[in-house]
C-alpha cells in the first residue's frame, strides 16, 4: 500500500496566488468602484513586492475608511480564495488515485484558512477530511512527528509513505526520521518561503523534483 501525503502551501498550489486573491477580496470590500478597487489592490501588492507592510501601507493611504488591521487580517484569513492547483498536479493526483494510493495532507495553519484553500482547489473529492492534518485543529505543527505518525497509526507499518513538500526548514525532518520517502518540489521562483539546501542531511529531502510529472512518477515507481 502506498500513502502519499502532501504539504499544501507552495506545494499543491502557489501561496502567492492566495496572497493576490486575498488582496483582491480586501480591495473589493473597501472600494466604491472598479477604479478604486484596482488602486487598493495596487497599493497592497505594490507594498508587498517592495517588502513593506502591506496592511500598514493601506491604512496610511486610506485612513479615512476606518478599517483596522484586525479586520484586514480577518478578511485575509477567512475569504474564499480563487486559487488553482500547481501545474501538472491535477493529472498527477488522478494517476495516484487510479493506482489505488491513499492521499493525505499535512499542513500548518489555521483550520478555516486551510480548509477554504482545499475546497477552492477541489481536493475534498480526492482526499478524505480525516486524512487532512491541519496544525490548528490537530494540536501540533511541523516538525512534530505526531502529524506524520497519525498516518502510520492509521495505515500501518507495512505501507510505503511519501511526503511531497517544499519547505526545507521544517517539512522533511520528521518524515526522514520515520523512514518516509521525502520529495521536495523545487521553487519555480514564486515561493513565499525561499528554499535552502545548505542544511544538514536530516533536514534535506531524499529527492528533489522540478514539477509534478515525469521524474516524480519514476521515483514513486508508478
Ligand atoms: Mg509549504
């Protein structure tokens, strides 16, 4: 039996797309018309790209609107995002399902935020809710081994386990120790958290792939 578990942010979809979606939502909440919506989005995204605090910048520019940072954060975290799966991911997941693999997710974050992303990506039809480990509702976050042991307790010691993720700082250390095959999806230049490979072996994935497809099918022996 094969159990293939994925990280969510910057693995199954690109987190920069979530950020843009949230900024668009915020702009729509505050704007009186289309032109103002574009202007607010431009203010937020421009500040982000320049490494400034996007919300603080927005509040300075639009202080007459009386919006608070708490409201902006709430909108950011709870809006229903418009995001799509990483290139090649949909076809890859269909093959895994067709081959009888069990799929799961281990992700850190707020329950409502992560579930909204999973719904927007259409993943509920492929991955059972009980196989979606979200740190807030699970009670521990990566690199805690508990989040990975959950799957081993469910599917048993004889299964082959894979973790496909992107963050070399925290994603691979626990599954490496537990004997999983770890695979890093390489940053295509868009990732929010930059990858670092000059780390000790315990942090590093066993394999690195450029994309969903080709070499990933080979290393999973599909
Ligand atoms: Mg990630």
